């Protein structure tokens, strides 16, 4: 995760006033009151209503950030969809379709102008990969293993794909040109979620007969099992910046209930957070643990939905440090 020290280094700023655009972890010395100060955020986030998509659907993929997101593919039940929508932080706009319609696919990407779509179900299971440049999709090299209901993280030039149907643990890395097989998950599964980058990722939940709460951490070489989710689930959504920071959203439980619950991973354990306004599964999601978005999906009473919800962990102010 990029933080203040990565951007500005370890030298403490000396300022006569407080910064106007605070960054989590930022530290400075205020010469006006002779105080060492730092910016902190609340540990508790909350969901709020975001823009409504133009087409209600589920089993789609997402990429980007909360204010620059892309939702693509899925199914309108019927048909299978190639539709793509771009989000600017307030509204969704239809943009260029995928070359191949598909659902239960995976996605990666840094923004709504740079994304990767891979795998999915057409039918049959697909290995197709497409890259998005903000205007159009271009077919590129296929996955080595065709699969649907997989998870993925990263960018359109450096991504990771893992898991998928039927119950595989296979993991592949994308270098911007081709996919290469690497170390498998310890628990083969599908309809799982993930968060992070292609060198630092987290895989969680999914269906491994039965639904599972298993979480695994990726260090660019191998997967290691870590602490389980509080609730076993599949068809869930995930976001996050690395294997120390991830958000688990919604899903479907062993009691066949759609979850509205959210769990936060801090690198050691999962903790329950504030709930979504409605229980959903097979939604799209993207963003970070501080600012994420969940969109579309299926709700038991409403059916397929077009709603989106935004997750935010707000700044709670400036903290002063006692140097005495």
C-alpha cells in the first residue's frame, strides 16, 4: 500500500500551518505552536448510496477506483452481456462493449481508462483476455487455463488470476503480454474474491465443497494460509491494495442467505464492519479499504439490481504527539 513515507520519504516536514490535503500517516512539525502532528483516519467505515448503473445485471467484473471505476460483462438474465459502464464518482456512462460477451469473469485495472478482463463463461468456459485503453477493448493473449468464477487483482499490465471453476487452485501472472503459470492456491475453489496486486494479494472465501472462509496470502512466490473470514461465503466481492489490506463484501452463505456484511483484513485478522444497505452476491467491486465501490448484483427480493454503494473511511482529524 502506498502511504505518505513512500511518496515523500522519511524526512518530517516543517510547516507554519497544517496541510490542507491530508494523507493518512502524514507527519509534520508545526512551528506556530511547536507541535509534532500527524493525520489519522477512523477505523470504522460506512456505506452510502452511489450512482445507479444503466443496466441491472450480475456476475460482472470491476476495475479501477471508487471515483474512476469500470464495470464490464455479466448477465442480464438473459442474455449474457458484453456491456461496459464507466463511473466518474457520481454517474455511470455506457462505453465500448467487450469483444466477447461473458459473465462470472475477472478484472484488474487502475482506472476506468486502463483495465483487463479475463476468463468467464460464454458458454463454454473462456480463457480470453481483453485490455481496455479508455476507448476500446483489444483481444490479447489467452489464459493458459480456461475458467469462470475466478478472482483477479492488479493492473492491465501486471495482474494475477487465481482459482475458478471447476474447483481449481491454478494461479497465473500477466506481464502485459502473456500469462505464465505460477504456484497454486492451497485450497482449490471457485466463486472466490481477492484484493491487492500481482506481487502482494489476498484470496478469500469461495466454494470448495462446501462454502469456505479460508484466506490465503500471496507474496509473489507462494500462497500461505492465514486467518479465516468470520463468515464462510461464496459469490462474494473483494477489494484491497495488498495482502495486508483487503475488504470482503457481501456473498452467499452456507445457510443460503445473501450477506450484507462487510469484513476488513488488517494483515492479521478479519473484523466485521458496517453492513451494505442490501444483501447482494455476484456484484462488481473495486477500490481500496479506505474508498471502495460495490455495484450491481443479485438480491433475493429485488432480483438483479443496478444500485451501487460507496465505502468510505473518513479522516477524523489531526493528532498531536507529546515529545516530552
